[in-house]
C-alpha cells in the first residue's frame, strides 16, 4: 500500500492511518472466514434474448445476514480517514497562524457555493492561502460525478455511519474473462457486457451477457461467479468492502502527501 513520510506535526494522522490499516486487515480476515461458511445460497439462470444474439446470465438467491462487526469496523475505518483530513486542517492553521479551533475542519462540498460558505464560516481560518487553494482544488465539485469521487464517497459513508450501520451485504460478480463454451457448433462472440457487482436477493439481477455475431440456438456457456461482501447503495452502486476501503485509504494518503510542503 502507498505510504507517505509525514512531518512531526502530522504524527497523529500517521497513527490513525496505522490503526485503520490494521482494522482493514482484520475485516479482510473476518470476511474470508465468513465466506468459507456460506452454503449454496444463490443460483444462476441462463437464457437467450435479442433474437438469440444475447446470451444472458442472471443471479438470484437468499439474503444472507452478514456479521454486524463488519459494518461496525468499516465505519470506524472510514471515520479514521475522515478525521485525518480534519486533523490536517487544524495542523495547517497551527503551523501558519499559531491558532486552532474546534470550528476547523476539512470541508467536502459538492458545489462551489457550499465550499465558499464553509470558508466564510471560518472552517479554514488561519490556513495559508496556498493550502486553501489546494483544498479547493480537491473538492468533489470539480469532478463530473462528485458523489463518486473518493472524497464524495468518504463524506457520504461517514455521514451514514453517524446515523446507522453501513449496509453490508453479499453480492455476486463475474470473475475474470474466462468463458467455458459448451456449444454444439461454432460461435463468434463479439462482446462480453459486464453487469457489475450485484446484490444477491430473491429478485433476479443481470450478471453479464455474451453477444454473438449471429444467432446460434445451440450455444451454451458457463462463467466463473465470485461472491463478495459489499457496501450497498454507495452513490447508487454496490461496491466491494475491501476494495473500497483500500481505495479510500490510498487516495487519502496521496492527498495528505500534497500538503507536506506546508510543513517545512
């Protein structure tokens, strides 16, 4: 995992990252053990659509209760990363102006007007102009889909965890690009259209589809299906727990590295 050499003023942030890394490892072990205990709780149905040009894979199954400790620790990890950003702003104000306040925090805003309001409210009071400009440049509103930028995801999940447990569920996805063909004749595949990570429930959802160049009634195929533990309804998406935590972790470390020059 990426690391950054933090100045002494940010040693508390380094401790939080260390704690978060340890918690991510613990969650990874917990998830691995849980997955080995799961019975056969889902099935995959295959059929033709689009005049026998699309071979579709659908998944459905029973909802499986995921251990609550996974939700709890995920919330703790996310809070550590969110707090790292607030600690950064306090350290920046202390370094530049010798002041700090509980009003200080790292604003994460989806619009420029809301960011400007946070600055006027004193959230970055005492922070150097260069650091304020850098914080502004990192705001989600600069991105086409702010809610799916890492700061937008972190902000959303941290707020959810303050009010309720994060929704963690079982999900299925197509694994790799291996397709096992069982066709009675030759077939030309023109495209493999992924369906993404799908929450497993009684309602069928599309895993993926194979598009053929021409109808082939005798066509049959199998795909590898992987089961993951996922965070549900993250900006409208279902995302794998560990991959998401690691993405936010690495992006947070990279962000912190941008401010090291503020502590000569």
